């Protein structure tokens, strides 16, 4: 009899453990434990973007670079330490990824009202949404409940973050491995309607890309990017509306005015031409798809349940 009683008890424990290990993200995750979390983050992010408009692009990119490396777990926010090799110093992030201090400031404000409750990964996910709204982009409902990684993954960052030289096939494959479709990839690339790029990332394109770039556009861009110097000189990705998250990026691609190679490959006789054309004509469709793709990206490999932990500060493990 004792063994018979043990079976349902064991099954109950297995179900409970399974439910814990497969905990789902939810937009209401902090409703009872920190009901003012999202408003607090929004206030902090808005203030940062008001001081520097470019920060909106940086925060969206930071979330992207976090999620593409072992999932949306705030691993990118960790500093070097005796036990951690940071992702910040890999080529795709070094002297390029930014906004760490802005996320840390938002986290600090949340810690004042709800210490030890809201993860850095969730702060970053909410910050990306609030950044989009601040520059005229769409809003979306952020799913919450991520926990923070206790490690960083520089080797994964080196292999999984897409290159500014990537071909269309490489981009589709890269995003596909993360569960994102080609349409998601094109929509997310629309974030390059805002932000800036360093000279070294587009020098080859403006000097050596021949008929695949508008001649007048190349000439204009050469003024801010000499042939042999100024690798770090910044130039806006979109010259027309550089501080507005809109569909002008896609209009640029159709005119051969994409700044990065990884931008222009989206339109040039390939499988994504029709998507670019659609977004160029329908800003509402682009914004809707961008929001949906950001939600899907935020679902990549989150730590939930008892995995990871909730960092007190975002740059170091507890």
C-alpha cells in the first residue's frame, strides 16, 4: 500500500518540476510583486533618450545582441571579472554596443522600489520597447519573467551575432537558427532606420561596391569616411529621418542607398525583395511586423523558474 501511495505523489512532484522548468513568460509577471516596475523603467528610459536621441537605437541593438547569444538573459551586460569573460569585448560589441549605463540606471530605480525582484534581462527587454516608442516606432506588450544568466558567452557571441558583411543567405540562416523567419529578419533590420555606424563598417561598400550602390549616395558618404583613416567616425544609417523609427530604411534599400552590406542585400534580386517593397509602401505593416518580431526575439531562450538568478546590479553576478 505504501508503494501504491508513493506513485501518485511521485507523479505529482514530476509534474510540478516539469511546470517549473517550463515556466512561461507573462506580461503580468510583476503585477503583484512590483506593479510599478514598467512605469519606473519607462520614466528612466525616456529621460535617457531625451538627453541623447541616439540612445534609442543603442538600446534596441543591445537587446538584440543579448537575445542572439544563448537567449535573452542579460549576459551581454556582465563586465569582465576573475570568473567571467565579458561579451562586451568581442568584435561585434567592442566600441560599438552601448547603453549599458542606461540599463543599469533603470535597474537601479527599480531596485529602490522592489529590491531583488525584477531581472536585468526584463529591464533590457522593456527598455527596447520604450526606446522604440520614444522615437516614433511601435509599441508592443513585453512578456516578462526572464531571469539573469550567471555567466557570459563570448565564444558564442563571436559565432552567433550577424556580421555587417553578411550575405542574404547567411542572414536568413542565422535568424532561422533563432526561430525567426526571413520576414522577421527584414522587419528587425528596419531598426537601422535609426542609429549610426562606424566608418570601417561601410567603407568597402562606398568605395568598392560598383553598380550596387547609388553613385550620389556613395559620394556623399565618402565625405564622412576617408579611405585610410577615421575608422570610428560615425555616420547615420538613414540620412533622411535619422532619429525616427520609420519605413524610410526600406525606401533607401530600393534606391541602392543601404549603408551596410548587410542592409543592401535585403533588396537586390533576392528572396526578400518583395518584403522590402511591401514595407516601403506600407509603414503600418512594417511597424506591426517589427513589433511582432521583437516579441518573438524576446522569446529566444529565456531563463525562467529556478534557472539563473536576479542580479542586484546588471554588470555583475550576485
